[in-house]
């Protein structure tokens, strides 16, 4: 008989837990595999199977009904390449308790096509077979079709005929910069949009020089209900955004990364200056300091992702993001395809449906919980160390155990239990028989294997990785117009030893940094905008000495070993758009589609995901005191903060400009650098040695 579904959460078997036998079996009858594993099997064949098999669930065994006339157990839901492995030679009755078989097949690659000969469909591997699938299995979805063209359209359109619209009274212009990461720049963009809403300004954006291309490559255009002036992109006609200029309310304001701390100052004054908020922030800072002193905080606890004194400003910023984060048709189609291929589009297998019949409406067409994980490593180690230290987090960068631990926390709240749900809304919880999945979103190539190897906590989960972007990296040898070679050289220079220091608080050269008030950088640079509107780099003390050219190192852009901003920026624009469409697609799935999500709050990507998901998704249900218990999206390290850097919530942070990270330089400067490189190569050919410790020519 089929066992009744457990109603007490304490009776629900832990997935992946090893079963035990009071008396080890002394024979090797195959039916005993349905009750426990043993080291004392007599058959070498069974020993090989036991070494290669992974957990199979109650749900699978419940549906494997024995046939009296058959001498083998029927496995109708098993993938074809595993059916030949599991042939049990005697009929067995339905097991009285959850049982686990272990199978370790070749890693399948699920295709994005509906029917693709030779490749298993993800339907055969997804969690809608309950807990009856395979533990050491990672499914990597096949890359989706590439976009074929780059859009250069404006990011906004008129709501109707512009002749019928009034002129814009006040505008706030945001200028995208051509180097920094997508999430970093987009969060600034969203914060500026929220400020415009608060001040009653029409918000406009100039994305012509963005290293990710125009916004139209990813999003639908916004609609304007007024007509801006013809010269709305001319920043010289606008006043830089600041606390003082916002109070004066001039007709035009402009904001960009060049005035980074100004928006932080305004945010503190408008949202965080009330006495009650200040008291709550002091208490928050004291708690973080205590954790840092005691080194007792391995992971950010549930409910701490969005502190209560920051909810109001987060809500406004999130409203701006959710208003603008409207995918264009191409990216939206990719989101739908990933939802279908990852199993997210299927009905949920909820509690109370354990006795549903097989078939189109049964459990085989339903799915278990899907928990998305975003893991960002690459060139973010230094920034992680700073932000996590501010929060008193003792976990080291790259340790993936905390991600899986947070996934388990989310999983228990998705099952019937005494724990609160992840959302304020009342919704049926998942059946305890439904197999959970981890939807992995990462640009790091070895994360799936590291996730499996780092912790046994990952064993209960099926791991599905979203499709990698179909980026085609060209040669950096100077083919074509030379743009690729030029960007490759700049990428190599920026990715040097100085380039990976913290952008936020480090001194010295490398990275666009800020330093705490009173702290000085060892070198800096400033940007000047000429009359032609082009940016030019003005080097300051600590840079190259007079008559000495900056070193430019040839480096082929390469994202195969992990994401770095330098390697991305060195790609041609079409490849950058292809890569970013996949990123926007995955971030949307994580923030809006997954049942739960785990991110790093120390990463801009993690904080952007929170803004896309919204306050309720981060805060979750509240206790009797009004404090959030944690929602379906959670940070494992740093709580969300509404400023450029963590300490800017509490006190002013002064800018130290440094454009070593500038993606583009004026043509005349580029030509001078090329001449200097050619002269240096000639000196080397004549037998001269370059300066000690610095490369002299490309190998």
C-alpha cells in the first residue's frame, strides 16, 4: 500500500539523509535496495551500482507499481539511459517508508529546442518526478538563439503626438558611463530616477556611450508625457545634482558617476535624517560592529536583508526599477523559454496532492520548489571583503556553503511546517514529496562542480544552470578597424594588479574609488568634458611622469575563466549585447519567477535583484512587532543599502576620482600611446631592456 503523506513536518524525511538497517542484510536480493544500502553486498554488480547511484525519492517509488506477471520493477518515469541500469529482478510491493536509490549518469545537457535528437529533454530530469531523481546531477541548459542586431534606438518615446504635449518644465538627466558593471550603473540610474520622482522632475537618460549599448537592446522604451528641449543631452546647460541644487530646483539637473557622493548626501538628508530613523540606524551599526568584534556571524540571518530604517528609501528606488524594468519582446521570449526549460512554467506540486493520479494532471506534470542562486566571483573579491566586514560576516569569499545553507532555510519555509511562509500572502505550500531544484545563475565556469564538492548540503537538490550566453570572442590582433585590439589593450591594462583593488574604499591607483572622509588616495585622475562633448582623461599625481607613456599590455579578452569587467568591455558591441541579454534574462527569472532566491548583498547584482523583486519579496511576512521575517529573496552577507557604499548610510563619503578604469580615451591620446609602444618595441629589438618589473613587449 502507498504510505500516507506525512502531515507533521518533523515526520518528513530529510532529503539525502542516509537510511539505516537495524540488521545488515546477509544476502543480495535486489528488492532490498528499496529499503537500505549495505556495504555487505555479495554481488560486485550491486556494489558498482551502489557506488554510482544517488538518491531516488518516495514519489518515484510510489509511482513504480509492481506488475505481478513481471520479474522486474517497472520504472516508467526513469530517463532512458538509466532504465537499463536499474533492473530489479523480483517484484516488490510499494515500500513502507521513503527509499533512496542512487544513480550517477553522464551529465545531460538540456536543449533549448522542443525536439532535439540525441539530447535528453529537461522534462525527464526536472523536479516534477518528486524526490525520485538523481542527486549528483547538474543540468546545464543549452544556449539560446543569439540576437542578430544591435539596437540604437532612444530609451524613451512620446506618449502621443509631441505636438499635443506640453514642454517639460524641469528635467533631470542621467548620463551612463562607459566602463562600470551593469548592475552598478543601473542602480545609480534607478536612484536618479527615484530622486526625479521625489523632486517632481522629468527623468531623461543619455545612454549613447554606455558600454552595454542602448537600453532598447533589453527594455521597452519609456513613455514621456512632455517634450524636452532639443539640447537636453548637453550637460553643460545643467547643474550637477547635489543636496544644494536639489533645494534650489533649477530647470535642469544632471547626475552621473562623476558626482557619486552627491546623491548619497541627498538620500541621507531626505530619507535617513529623522530622529527615529537615526536611532534605528545607530542600533543597526552597533549590532554589525558587535558581530564584527565577536566574529560570530557566518551568514546574514533571515529577516536582516532589508533593515527596517531603510525600507522607505528602498521602496521608492524599487518602484522606479519596477517601472523601468520592462523587457523588450526578444528578452521576454528568452525569459519564457528559460522558465519552460527549467520547469518553472509547470504547476506547483502542492501539499494535499500526493494521491493525484498519474498522467497529464498528476504529479509527473508538476514541479517542486525552485530556489535560484546567484554566485558572482571573478573580480569582486575585494569589494566583498569590505562589505561583508562592515556587516561582521566571517565567511570567506568564494565559500559556497552559505548559499546552500540559505537554500535549505528557504526550502523548509516552502514546505508544510511551523515556519512562516516566504510571502505575506496565503498560498498552498509544496508537497514534501516534491524534489527541490537549485537554479544556478553564474558566469563562473566551475561553480556547479564546486557547489557539489564543497558541501553535502547540495545533495538533496537537482541543480539546473541557466543557459550560458552564446558569446563569440574575436581575435584581439587588430583585425578590422582596430577597435577590438585597442579595447583589448585597455582591458589588459585595467585588469592588472592595481585594477582589482576595492573600488569603494581603496587608496592608490586602479578602479573608480571613493575613500572615507579625510582619507587620501595615492594617485588620482579627473575627467574633463570638452566643448565637443567628449570626455578626456586628466592624469594627476601618482600617474605617469612627464614624457613617460602609460604602459599598455596586450591581453586577449576572455570570459571563459569567469567574468571580469575588463574582459567584457573588450568585446565588440554585438557580443556585449548578447552577453547582457542573457544576464537581464537570468536576473529577471531570479527576481520574479523563482520560488525563492539567494544572492550576495555585497554584490550590485544581488541588490539590483532585490530592487526588481520589491520590498514585500525581501521583507516577507512580519512578526507582531512589525519586523520582517525574511522574504523569498535573501542576502547571505550584506544587507541592502540605498547608497553607493555601505558606510555612506551613516556618514558622508568623499569622492577620490580615478579614471584608470576609463574604457575609452580620445583618439589623439590613443595614437600617442600607439607611437610610444612602437618606439619601445624598437628599443627592445635593439637589445635594450625595459624597466624592471614591467612588461616591455607582447609575447
